[in-house]
């Protein structure tokens, strides 16, 4: 019996057990405080869908052996830029959002390519370098947002007529367009069908890719670069493909995120945007060397449920301050630290 | 020098996981004596030295039996530090030097001379100031003892290899209580002139009363330097004798000699060895530690050719070079067609398959299923096991599964099914997965490196039987690289012995022990120059 | 046997090739040179009065150098930039909040803070060191994430535990609801407690400094020649240094006599002396047995282990020292600022300290006191001038601000990248 418990613990992993029990406690708390569960479920589903694609962006990077993609803000910036262009083109609705995605792909691909070339030059320190590439790009783009020649009144500051707003509302464009597509209500729970479908679709495509020749080559490179070389796989190229793919998905991910959120956030906002997806996929059971689609789905669901439910419960508990935000910082960075210690190196 | 002994190891026995690697070895060393320790790889030399140094690996695997008497008193060595404190020193084969430090700092590494300052009196020993002046003086003295004129304040980075070795030795003789110094193949990395200097320095050290244990495989060095010779083979003490009483020939024979057991394989009745399948011309491979310095070799259709020799001589580099895993130059022709070197894909596309010596490092994806491990190389290099949908392709799950199941049955891979990850398999079964992957490539030539390394005896035989079966039943040409001469002699048709990156000679498996011994020690050509080339 | 005395002559005698050497020096210091140029351009564009810049710079260098110096020892021990000095800063802030609560003022308050923060910093440093030992090879990312993680715990402590689990009733510190510490805390109690002990005008300081150093040089030389009877090996070096110090003194004297505005620049002497002492401490530690162990571990962990050094222990000690110094550094910083931004003062500490060190020309594997001081001066010059320069150049002060954060992130990124790249090239060379 004891052995069995030990085995179960080992299979699920200690951090996941802690997080699941924490989540259960929170749900219990929510019931005790009589917080309406159906609203929470709705929120969880929405946040699950809107964050999922960003989490999915971690998969190709981890698979191809470049580790957790802390340089995700690069893709995010490209996505935001594409989103703004679609507004500047004065498009609305599905046409706008898909145009944004289409435009983001070449932008992300090009920047992802250069990022990938860089990562190939710094093997072993990808995460640290990637992190600072993300930070630098975000702060460089802060200057960019000030000087880019956008003209649309929704984007630029109304008074000075110069520089972009810090948040750009999508109300008149494609606010919640995916969320509301085919959405329906069961009891008190609103299911954002379009959003979830889009996310699952993306997961399915990724799953297909992982089973293609290139996808398998990527995995071999991530698992064991020397093996991959011996099997005639071009290691640097595979890593490059992984990085480009991750950046592209990051770009699409932020558009999906923004349409649900209702705003594009500029300037310093994308600075730490790589951290929640990283934490989510790790919570789902991934490591710095191995990630599966199931980790993405599990991790996003757990992490977002945790955040959604923690907020009202924490507010009931302590009305002052933002306890759930603190919990988010502790949980997400804690899980990253845990993953780093598991990655070995400590002999 | 008196006749008393400095070191006596009596009846030493050691087991690793039920595998006896030392079977009652005795070793006696006198002060001021240069004592050579000879033996093939795996003869037990390094285990014996590990015991002498009280290495943790010995104690974590159940200790050893026997008695060690050092300087007249029985000792039980629990850690390298104890050995050092007693006055046993080691000159490592790999340099334990820090390039960014000066020679003095390296010589005094963690043995720095310190003096008190106001802080250290309060805060403890660690804050004592270094006494650079005194340290430099000591280093100078040690270097002078060796007769080396380099400046002690120079940085080690950028020094020629030969000097680095001397810095290592200087560090050992700087230890004031040094009584026994072990040299582990010290000349392996040196040029000839440097080696001579080293041997001279060794004699000087011995003359000062320090005993030297000299591990080597170069017989001429033994003859020129040693006073006493001990030979180990398969964990047994073969002989201890005075240098004057022996010859190179005798040493060679003693080192190698063993019963060769034939593995169900008769000499091929019909020698249809005429057709050359592969021609290697002046191949050079830059594989660190196993450098190949220009070999010419012809491989015949349908034979098993063995590549033998001692570790570090370059035999491993040959297959790795041909497969494009390490930078290579020269010419390799397959059936008269040139193979592009330095391109693993080109080699794979020419239907060359390779089972690497580094099974867990290069040979396997440890966290991936058996079936994917078997098909992945064929999939990536030859686009097999794929289904195409326009621009997109998908892995053919069904074909993969069928093929994997067939391989599992054919090669008798013991597993819980094709989905099991390879990390959990035993060494022998992992090796079979590697062979299965190689076979999936439908190779013209199969390169197998160290196929039995790190797997237990029963599995060893199965793997060797499998190779013979492939050769006999499918007519597959096999190039087998192995450090175990016995293994090569049991299944190969010809054996090329590699020394110093070149082919010393090609021998029949039935050739005499002395011939093999001489060949491995690099003395064959010198002594048998006339009959050296057997085609 | 005796004539077997083998002599090997050193072939490695280098001819003094000054052009090559100059080029090498230039190349090694390319980063600080680049930033000197950027700073000069910035100063020119900003069109601020030099006196203002100088005054600001003195204040900023005095309050920030200490914490930058705290980064040197982990670099020495091969652990890269210790972004986890954030934890040290937290220890400092915990102590300063406690001291504010107890209303201990002035120098006594400052000393109590220092005493109080030290055990915290030691514990934090110990835990950090243990963690970094588990993630060898990924120390920097770990220490950075650890900073974020600890920040979460810190917020938990001061936002929610104070007033609930930890009883504290102090309307000055605690939020009106009785739970949590206020966002900003006035540190009037310890403000300038170190800086204001003794202030001296810059010119006088220069004279005093010059005279003192020259005197020390002469006494040292005399000690060597007359008492130890050993010849000084490098007479030129002595002369050059003495010359430089003498020049500093003379310049000070000259400015003082010209009644220039620069006479008004006042220096917080005690703070500078403390920084000077830390520099001496760093020099001292390198020359001890412990320092040699740091260096050995930093150069090659494996060899260090084989030669009997307790690698893990040495690494933990390095991090503990760094964390304690960071805690003290944060206290020096806060006593000068005078207000504590409870949830923000420490956040960026690690990053800006690392950026300063790197701008000074340090790398992930090599950092000196010179790098730290130079980098602090350059980074803060940039900080002073960039908003105004941005405004003058592009009509927006924000651009300057974004530019400087870009510089901070960018210089860390580039430096890490270069280091990793060099490492990769080297290991490739080794294996092929």
C-alpha cells in the first residue's frame, strides 16, 4: 500500500500534488464562502482558452532542446504589432482577427529566425539569454511604440496625436469574437466554444506536427543531440525550426489572448508575459527537456483554475491587498525553481 | 636504499556486482625502485590503483579483500585524502591543472602556505593570507628537482603539453612526505623527446628514494626505465620479474595470452574474400582521445573484420570518422564510389550503419519508446515509415509497430512491449535495440563498436552470437571494434591492430599470443618487419 | 644519472609588442569605452549644468556602489552574476522596517539595522547557496527566478502576515485596516545617518586623498627598502601611482583656489570610506586561503573537488558573503534615499547592479573592483542624462527612460550571450 502511494506520488509528481490539493482547498473555500461556482467555471474556461495558445508555444522550444522559452515576449510583440496593423487597416470582426494572425506569422517567423540563430550560438544558456532578449526587445519596443507612424485614432494618444496608447481597446474590432462564437450556456456556465475550439485545433495541429518527420527530428534533437547527429539530423536546423515555431505560436497566442481580454497592452506589459505560460506548462508536468500536448492542457487548466478561484476566495479572506496576485507570484516562480532543480546539473 | 619494502599489497581481491575483477593479486614495491605495471585494458590495473588510493568507488561497491602494508604498517585506506596523507601520490593521465592559475598556484593547489593576519586570528584559518613568496620558492625547488627551467610565475594556459605533465609531477614531489608516486600512462600524451625527458626525470625521482609505480603499455619504456615488472591479465597476477630477466617478446606474450574460445564459428570453408566492398585510404579522424592518424584498409564483402588495440590508440575513431560523427579527412570508397565525409547523412544514405560504443550517449534516445528508437534513423535518413499527405507527412504508426515487433522477436529483445522506453532496459537489450536500428537501415556494412561493453556475460555471448548469425545467414559485412581481444579472436575473420592512430598489422585470429601482444604494444613492425603485412 | 639533467628553455618569452598590447587593452575594455562615448553624447545632448550632473552622480555613486561590489565574489567563485542579491536587499529592508518600528534613530538606528539584517542575510544566503548547488550550470537563471519567488514571499509577509500573524500596531507603518505595511515608509529616522556624519567638499577631499595616498606609497616603499631590505620589483608602477595621486591632490588644490562652483560639491566621506573598506575587503579576501578556494572553484569545479576542496561549501560561503554585503548595501542606499518603497525598492536591485558591473567591463567570469566602480559611474551618468537627452533629441523624456532600461537589459543580454558563445566555441575547440 505504502509502495503504491509512493508510486502514485512519483508518477504525478510532488509539486502537482501540492497544487491540486491547494486547488481543492480553494474550491472548498469558494463553496464555504458561497462564491457562485458557475461564474468561476465560466471564468476558468475563458482563461483556459485565452492562455492556452501561449502555453502551447512552449512545446516546440522544449522539444527541440532549447528549454523553456523565456524569450516569448519576442513573439508577443510581433503579435501585438500585427494586431495593431489590422486595426490600422480598419478591419473588423473575423476578417480583422485572421488578418492579424496572418500578418503576425511572417513577422514572428523572421524575428524567431534571428532569435533561433542566437540561441544556437549560446547553447547551454538559452534560458538566461532568451530571458534578456525578451526584456531588451520589450524595452526597445517601448521606444518603438512611441515613434511608430500609426495614424488610427484608436491606437494613438488622442491629444498629442503622437505615440501609441498604453492599452488599446478592441471593443469596436474583435473583442471576444472567438469567445462568443457558437458559445452556449449550461446552467450558469457559459462555454466560450469558439475560443476553446481554436485552442484545441491548435493543439491538434501541434500534435500532428510532432508526429511528422520534422517533429520527430525535433524531439530527437531535444532528447539527445549526439544521437540526432548520428541519425543524420541537422541539430542546429531543428533547434531553429523549434524556436521559429514557438515564436509564431506566441504571436498568434497574444492575439487570441487580447481578443478575449479586450485590449492590447503595450509598453512594459509584455515584459513578464513569458512567466505564466512557463509556469503553466511546468505545472502540467513538463520538464525543461520534455513537454507534451497533455502537459499544456493539464497545466493551463490547473494554473488558470487556481488563479481564477484564488482571487475571490482571497478577497473574502483578506479584503486588503491582492493576495491572489501574491499567490500567483509564489506558485509560478516556485514551480520554475522546482523544474530547474530537477533539470540536474547538481551532479 | 635498504631492502625493506615501501608498499606491499597482499592477495587483493575485488568484485564488482558479482564480477571478479581482481583475483588475489600481490604487489611489492621497494623504495627508490621503478616498478612497471603492465596489462591490457580491463586487466585490473586501474582497479588495483583505485584500491591503493581508497577511491570512493571501491567502498561504495562493497570494499575489497586482502591486505595493504605501507611503510611497514598495515593500513586501511578509506579516502584519497588518507592515501595522500600517507605519502602516496598520483600523476593523472588527464591533467588536473587550472589553466588560469600560475604554475606555483597549481603546484600548491589546496596546499597553499599561509600566514596569520589580524583577521584570521579572529575569524579562523580560512582567512589566513597566502604566503606567495614562500610558495614560489617551494615551486621553484620542485621544478629544479625535475630539471625544468620554466618560470614558476607563468600561467599554465598556453604551456606545451609536456610542461603541463611536469607541473603535475612537481606538485606531487613538492609534497614533503611523498614516498610512492604512481604514474598512470604518463607518456601517452607526450611527443617522443618529451617522453625521454620524462623518463629521465622519473629516474631522478627514484634516485632520491621515492618509489615509482609506472603504469604503461609501452614495452620499450619498461625495458629502458623499470627495475621490476609486474604483469596483470584478467585480474590475475601473471608474473613479477626483474627487468634484466625478461625480453620484450616475453612481456608481450604474458600480457595477452589467454585461451580463445571459438563462438560456434568455423573458419569459412570457401574463402570468397576477393570482392572488396570498402576501401579506406589515408583516413584521418580528429576524435579526441581516439585520434586516427592515417590508415589504409580494405574490407571484403561478407567478412567480419575486427579492429583491436589498446584504449586511446584510435581504433574507436575509425568507425566514428567514416560515419561522419567526428571531423575526418582522407578517402572512403564504397563499392568503388566515394563517400562524402563529415556528413552523417551521406554515410547513412550509402547504407552504412553504426552501433556506437557510447550506447547511452549516442546510441539511444533513452526517454523514447523502443519502436521509435528502432525506426527513427531510417525515417530521418531514408524517409521510411512515413505517410505523405501532400506537403505534410506523418509517421506511419502501423508499419512502425509491425517492424518493431518483428525486430523484437528476431533479436529476442526482452521488454514489456514496443512502447517501453529504452532507459528501463538492461544493457544487453539496449544493445539489441541499437543493432535493430542499424539493421533497419538495411546496411551494406555494419559498424559495431564495443558491442559488449558494460553488459553482463550471458548477454555478451548473445550479442556476439547475433553478429555471427547476421554474418553467416545474411552475409552481412561487419566491422567490429573492440577492446577485448578475446572477443575479436572468437568471431572475426581478420583482426587489424591499431596503435598510435595507425594500423600496426593485420593478424589472423589464430596468430600467436606473442604476435598480438607485440602488435598491441606497437612493437610488431619493429620485430617482425619482414613478415608484417599479411594480406 | 646526474648528467641526465635536462634543461628545457622557455620558448614562451614574449616580445613586448606595444601596438598589439594597446589593441588588446582596447578590445578588452570595449564595453566601458563604448559607454563612455554614449555618456558623453548624452551629457552633450542633455545640456544640463555640469554641477548638477556632478552632484547627482556623487550621490548616486555613493549610494549604489556598495551593492554592485557585492556581486564580485560570486563571479570569482564561478557562479556568475548573483541576481539573488535581491534577497539580501530584502533582509536589509526587513531590518530597516523593524528599526523604524522601534523608533531607533540616527547612527544608533543605522547600526542596529546593520546588526539586525546580518543574521537574516546569512540565512537567506545559505538557502540561496544550497539551491544554486542543486542547479549548477544554471545559476544565473535560478538566482533570478529565486529573486521573483522571494519577492512573492516578501509580499506575503508584509502585506498579509504583518497585523494578522505577526502582531504590529503602528499607524505610521501599518495600513489603516491594520493589516499590511504601507507602500512607502518615511525613513527620517535613519535618513543621511551615514552620509551626514562627516561631509567634505570635493576639492578638499581630493587634496586629502592625494596627500594620504602619496604618504602611504612612500611609507610602504620605505618599509620595503629599509626594513625588509628587498628591492621593489616594479619601480615604474610606484612612480606612476604616486604621480597620479599627487596629480589628484594638485588638481584639488588648484580648483579650490579658483573659487569655482565645484567647491560646492560635498562628499559623504564616511559612506565613501565604507565603500573603500569594502573594496579593501574584496582585495584582502582574494589574497587569503578562502579567496584562493573561490578562485579554484570558479576556474574548475572538478579539479577543485579532486584536490580536496569542499566545492559546495565554498560556493555557499561565496553566496552568503554576497547576500550579507547586498543587505548592507541596500541599507546604505535607503539611508540616502530616505524613503522606503516597501514593495519596490529591492525589485530591480539585482538587475541594475548586474548591469552596472557589466557596463564597467566585467564579464560573467571576471569582475574586479575597477569594473564595479567604473560601471556604477557610467550607468548612473546615463541614468541622470538620458531623460533630458531623450527629451531634447526626440521631444519625449519617456524615450530616454525606456532607452536606459533597454541599455540595462541589453547589456546584460549581450554580455551573457557573448559569454555563452565564447564558452561554446571553446568547448568545440576542445573536442575537435
